């Protein structure tokens, strides 16, 4: 009989670092696109840009994801704990939302940065998100990133009973054209014209005019108190007309490129494609955009905080 001597094996308790490094944990992070994957990218971007980085992404797929008032409060909750003063870079990707909420976000970021507030657009910052960009001292964009017109949008029900979005400017102008025809007597059949005008509510038209004026006012105020402080309000209005007047872009969703923004006098620092910084930003965009496209409506993240809505 052969005796086999067994060595006593000491069992080692699994530590948190071992668990985090396990294949299961890594795969789970990849599948769920956990914050830890993005946190490392945020940290590397902070090191390269030498400032506090906040990631703010909203979904393009749902109306509930639009920029809203409480977003400014969530950003302040992060900054009040993690940042005293100095440069803040907001990495922003959003289809837009409330212009007043955008103004509040700018106010918070300016206050906590001591005026050193910058925005980085990895892909798209449209409508109210463009307003946030107007409040920055500088916008970081690649040649493929885009801003957009800031004219308000509204929902209406078409003849087929489906809800659609239309520019407030287009809606008001269609009403004004019909009124001009009615007053001038240009229309051949007044009855048809009256039927068309009956689809409009004059009170709603006034609300839309007020919304247009508000969007323009916020744009000029933010630029006048920031990157265009040397210009008069009239000059600013003239410079940024492609953002304000839809006839120039032909569509609310049409892109305003880095080059076009620069022509308007907007201060843009172009990020070189295929640079180390851009590779980090693009990976962050892919991961964060996947989250707001599948799991959440919004994310607000830093190196120390991860908020999902």
C-alpha cells in the first residue's frame, strides 16, 4: 500500500481587488457598461485636459430624457462635494430640452469653476445643449462633432393623427402667411382660408413667439457674459444668426459644424482626430451613449460619482 502524503493547502480569502479582477467581474462590467469602465477614461481625460471633468449624456430616443431643471441640481451636488474652484470641462452629448434649464446649468458650472467653464462635445450638442455650449469660455470639438440651431420645437398632431415635431419658427410663419392672405384678400376662396386658420390658437402663437424670444435672449446673454463679451448684443445676434434663424440651416436637426461655428465667432478648440485624447473621448462616448440608449435616460458622472436617471 502506497501512502500518499497530502500537503495542507492554506485557503486564502478573496479580497475586493481579486473579485474586481476576476473574469466574471470584468465581463459583467463590459456587458452592463459599468461606471468603472468609464471612470478610468474620465480620469485619463482629466489628466490630459488638467481640469475637473463631468460627463453629461442624455438619450436621443425619448422626450423624458431632455435637459431639465433638476439636472443643474444634480451637477451642483457633484461639484459641491468634489470641486472647490478651477477649470471644469463638461463632456456633453444631448438632443436638447429646456432653455431655462440650460441657463441654470451654465450658472452652476461658472460658479464652481471661477469662470473657467468649458464644454467638450464628442458627437452632438443640439438645441438647448448648444445653449450650454454658448455659456462656456471655450468649446472642444472634433471635425465630426456638431452643434445645432437653438429655435424652440413643439409637438403637433398631423392630418393622419400622428404626433410630429415642428420648429416654432415654421409654425408661427405658416400662421402669419395665412393671416397676410386673409388681410390682403389674396386668397381666392376665403372659406378655405378660414378653415385653415381655425386650426391655430392665437394664444398658442403668442406663447411660441415668447419662446423664440427667450431662446434668442438666453443665447445672447450667455455669449455676452462669456466668449463674446467684447461685442454688442446686436453684433452677437448678427454673428450667430445661423443658430437663431432656421432659414439658414433649413432644418432644426441640421448640423452646425466646427468650421461653421468658428465662422460665427464661437470659440472652438478643435480636437485632432486619431490623437490620444480623441481616442479616449471616443471610447467614452461609445460606452456612455450605449448606456443612455439601452439602460438609462441620462447619466451624470465624474471620477467619484455615477448618477443614472
